């Protein structure tokens, strides 16, 4: 949506009679070109417009998210010697921070000192927010402490909120709670919004007991609770399936004249859907409509996702159509939910049909859309169509991510297209595409399953050279490959190697090795590993037990090796 802003600029003119006069003109700024054009007209005026007019223009550009242009025009102002004020400096500081360039934002601070402009809470709040956005948590906290300790400026509600929000969003709930307690002892008392930040963080951590205790504390301190407070608690309780407590909170809200909004109802609907109670969720949606609260796109998406999770994709489609009938335009999440539902039901033709509809309705498929389609096509063996979709991503976008590449590689290996898989791998490595250990696990697993054990081992050996230490799945894949081919010495060597490299074996590791020894009738060595397995607290799964039963039928003496395992592992 195009945003237009009217900026009033007082312009002075000189007539042919040498009489000067000024008029206040309103200029509409619809885009960056309008803003830059207005700036260049303003700097040519004589006398110049006020610093307030420049700050209004910069603020408009900031709102339009043209951060780099704000910085560029500020530099022009400095070259031209045009006066600046604290508001302009704050806007420039904020622009740098929103560009994730807090290092440059700090370079603006000397301008305050040179111009005799006092620092404000706005300045440091922008800097702290910028540091958090760059995940420089320690630096953000240190800056906040410095501001408070050295009385550079008085931290206000917004600054405290920024720090608490930054801490809680990054999993430091206890530090956010400590800051709340510090506020309670200081001059700037926390308002309901600060308590809400901590309540929400506690709920997201699953610590509902502490969240409810804080709620009760708020009541005792006569802090007026609001819809945000209750929504956080209701969301947390829904995720834990504590429906009776949800009902209690609903009643409590209404008694306080705080009425559930669309977000409240949607949280309940989403929670029910995730538990498979989709029909109950539809009842809640009917109830919300009766209460005059209209469902939004998120509500409908939650119901659709619920039906797809239950394998009822046709009912999900019915909700999709109802949504369109109500003039609520589906978003890409709506399409992705349905496409995923169809693909899981192996109704790939319908998924492809929906993919075509997305563009027709003015939306654009994203990487998730294509990844889901790719997975669905490979699941039903339509490798040719999968190649075409992947090629479409490469040529027209969206750009494939590591998940896209992994899905295609896995599909190629699944259908024995090893040469094509390795060709793609080499191409991606040459382009230095982002990869991780999960990506290489797909490659190693694919090679092992296609009998290319030497090639798999070569890929495994190069992992440490490219800075990707193998994880337990990587080792298990190689051990499985060795065991399937009867290379038990290599499997044992790999087991010891993983321990030496600080990657402890898990239950799967031992199950695979024991199965390998059972298949090759290496019973004495198998006994050693079974004892080791028991000592580590691991046990058989159904497939290992099945192989063992078959072996015992042929060789009953193997039973003599089992009792010790049973005595140490009660299962």
C-alpha cells in the first residue's frame, strides 16, 4: 500500500519589488523520489526552512523505511552546514540501527557533543534496540547499565521495556524478571506493559505457575490488568492443554470487563486444533462470531491446519472456501497449509493445482511452498515434475534454501539417481552454497543406501576439513552402512572414533551394531556390545528383538547371552 504524507514547509520568496514574503505550502510525499526532491528544493530556499521541517521530512522517510536515504541526506546537510537538532540526530541513529549498523549509529554520538545537544532516552533506547537486533545482548545490557550508572540520562518506561523485551525474546526470562524487580525499587515504577513482558516470557517458557503468581501479584498491587496479560496466560495454558484453567481465566476476564478479542479466541482454537479437537475448535469459532468477534485469517488458518493434521484435507478445503466467501483473502500460509495437507495425503495433483492458483490470486509462492511440493512429488515418484519445479525455483525464484537442496538430493538418491545427486552436490559446493551437517547426512545416507560405501566414506572424511563435525546421525549412518555390508571391524572402528571425537553413541548406534553382529553370526562379539549397551542404559527395539528371535530359532545357545542384559535392563 502506498503511503502519502503531507509535509508543511514554510517557504520564503523575494518579489521583483524586493519585498520578501513567506507562504506555508503543503507538499505530498508519496515515495522516496518525492522525499529526495523535496529535500533538494528545501536546501535551495533562502532563507532555509526550519530544522523542524527537515526533521518532519526525515521522520516521514524513516516511517517509509528508507533508512539509507535518511543517512545520505543527513550527510548532505552536514556538508552544506545546515543546522541540526536532537530529533534529526535521533532519527539518523535509529536509521543506522534499523539497518543493523549499530557501529555506525554510535558514530552519530559525537554530533550531539559538538552541537551542544543533550543526549535523550530516545537516543540510547534506539542504540540498545539496535544491539539486541544484532544479537549483541551483552553489549546492549552493558550500555543500559552505563546509561543508568553514569546518569547519562534517566532510563524511562520505553528504555526499560526495550531491555526487558530484548532479554525475554532471547530466553533470558530471569534477567527480565530481575530488571522488573529493580524497577519496582526505583523511581520509574513498572506499568502493566512491563509486567506483561515478563508474564508472556514465563508462559512461553512453560512456567505457568510463576506466570500466575506474577498475575496475582499484579492484582495485589492494584495494577490494572489488560487483554494482553490474559492472552499470554491463555496461550500458555492452551499449549499445555489445561482447558479448565482457560475457562476460569475467560470468566475472570469478563468479570473485569475485559472481553476476549480475536487473538484470544484464535489461541484457544489453535490449541484445540493441535490436540486434534478440531470440531471443538469450530464450536469456539461459532461462539466468537455470536459474541460479535469476527475470525481473521489466522483463525481460519488454525482450523485448516487442524483438519490437515487429522488427515481431513477436504474439510480443510471447505474452511478455505468459506474464508474466500467471506471476502477474507487467503495468504501464503493458507495455501501452504492446504498444499502440505494434499501432499501428505499423496493428492499431489490437487497440490499442484493450488500452486497455480496462488499466482492467479495475486500472491506469490514462497520457499516453503516449493519445498512442500518437491517433497510431495518425490513421495509419489514424480521425479520429472520435481526436477521441473526445482528448475523453476532456480530460474524464477524464490531462491532455493538448504531444505530445498536436501529434498532434491534425497529424492534423487531415493530413486537411484546417484549421478544426478552427486552432480548437484558438486555444483552446490562449487557455488559455496550454505550447507550444514544435516545436508551432508542426506548425502552420506543416500550413498550408503545405494551401495556407494566408499564414496560415502570419502564425503564423511572431508567433513572435518570443511568445518562440519559429524553428529551422532552421521556416525550412525556410516556404521549402518558398514554393518549392512558385513564390514564389522570398520563399524567398531567408527564407534570408537565417535567416542574419541566427543560424540557419545546413542541407543540407535548400539542397536545397529548388535543387529550387524547378529546377522553375521558373530555372537561372542555381539555379547560384548550387548553388555556395553546394557551398562549405558540402552535397550532393544522391536526390529532388533525380531532379528534376535529369528537367530535363536536357528541357534538356541544365543539365549545364554541374554539374561545379563535382562537383569540390568528392566524393559
